[in-house]
C-alpha cells in the first residue's frame, strides 16, 4: 500500500504521482491542504515536514528524490513486496 501526502501547488508531488501511475501502481493521496493538516502533524505521521511524503507498506521513504532513487536502484518493487 502506498500513501502520498501532497499539496495542490507542489511540482514534486505531481512528479511522484506521475512516476507511480507510469509504473501502474495505485496509491492513496492525502492532500494536507484539503485536510487542514499542519506541517507538524505531517511530521508526526511521516517523519518529514515537506511534501511529498511517501509511505510504502507503513515505511516512510521520504519524498520524490527518495522515490526516484529507490526506483532507479530497483528497490521500489522490493519495498512493495515486503
């Protein structure tokens, strides 16, 4: 299961979602602006206060750069299988 915490204005959020869609992966998007979630609340949930914050199988992987790195190294699928 993939959760991605986003905002409306975030280009990295859009790039992360595009990468996931291109890989045929489904995800739950939580828009922190629409949920009126503070950055402190986001940090408590994910460990990070910037967007996007991506959670895969209850493991916080960080943001878009981390997602790209995992994908490039072939470790994204490993994480999804765990």
